[in-house]
C-alpha cells in the first residue's frame, strides 16, 4: 500500500502521522535529534542545513509550544521562517485552503508546517503540492500530532533507554487526543511491552482493542507498576455535551496526585504534552516534582523538530 509520507525511494518526504512509519525511520529521526540536542548548550546554536530554504508555519488553530518550537527549530537550521497570521489572512476572507497553499507555494515555499482543526488537512496539502515541497503535520483535529509523538518517544528513550520492557500508561481525555493516537502508534512500532489507556468511559474512543492497548477505567489499577505515565490535557474546546460531571470530580478520579503516582514504579517518569491544567489533570507537586520530565519534553521537542525538517528537506525529489 502506498504511504503518502514516503517518496518512491522509501525516504520520508512528509511527516503526517506516526502510523505507518517503520522502526528504522522513527529510530533515524530520534538518532538525528540526539545529534542536535548539544546545540542548545553552544554559544552559536545554528547549523546551515536549511540555509536558503523557506519554512511557512500555517497554524489554523492556536498553539504556543508547538508553533514556537517549530520556529526555533527552523531558525536553528538557518531557514527563513514565515508565520502566517491566519486570522488576518485570505482564508478568513473565504479563500480555500488549497488556494492559500498554491499562492504560498508560488512564493517558493520549501516546507509547510500545518496545524488544522480538520483531521486529514495536512494529507490534502501533501497530495496537492509539488514534489520538492514538504509538509509536516503539527496537529490535525483529533487525528495525529506526529512531532509530539516523536518527542515523547525521544524523552522516553532518553530516560529509559530500551522500550522492550516498558509499561506505558496514557491517562485522560483519549477520545479527543491526537497525541494519544500518535504515541500509541509509535510505542507499538518501537516494541513497548505494554500500552495502557486510563480514562472514564465517556472519554474512551472505540477501536482501542484493535490498537493493541489495555483499557482501564480505574486509575489505581491502571497505574500499578507502570514505567511511564503520559498525562493528557482535557480538551474542553472539543467536547460536545456533558462528558464529565465537573473538573473537581475528574481530578478526584483521574488527576495525577502523589498518592496515585506511588502506585507506579519508583523510577516512573511523568509526562504531559501541555498546556497543563493544574489541579484538574495533574497536581502541582507531581508536575513540579522529581519524576516530572515535562520541561525536558519541551527542550527535546526543538531537536526532534529540527531532525524532522532536516530529514524531509534532504529527501530526493
């Protein structure tokens, strides 16, 4: 089956999802990112890999961490970066998405970094652009957030080295979470021993069994002896109807507290894609505690996004 992310040589030319990426490709991205991590400590934080290339950040949904780290990553690769203000752009005046893309491509764009509320929008763009233009999905609807999934894998690999014995728990609003989907696909490909999903029934999507995960509605049972906890954000902006009684009720049953964390292994790490709702998904002593690697995720995210852009830009046309 044709993978729209790969060119005819089997090289990564777009990053649209962690689904369908081989272990070799994911490992290559993580290894490349590892070579970029020391850059952050240097006085001059730039390498010339994308000098003369134009990277367009197209964020049709709000973002702080993802947009900023993509911009930092592109600039550290010496690219010219253009941030499109969607609210003030022609799409707000009725121009179609593909017309916007065609016009930007006519301005000699090389890489489009796209976040869009519609699942599948980056795929549509990837099909539409010329072969020398690359598309990186920065989050599409509920579908995928591949660079977050990859930076999560980098963080886990950094602290835990090997995936084969790991029990990983993903906790919270799985129903609306593109991060959960990207993490599950990547963890499966990298050979994690067990992937658990912990959530109230109203926030569990269908089809999790086919993804090979174990489902828990009782957080205490689900956290027993896990190595990694990935906390998810409650996505109130995507919720239709009353899926939760209240945020206080949610915190009582599914908020990550020190008491619940004690059920995991002593050296378990705590992750969160951000932004965090303290006192709802995670308690402050845990978020700021010694087992939290949440800020490491942000730092590693720059190196991972540098790796992705340098790899797709280097693909043969």
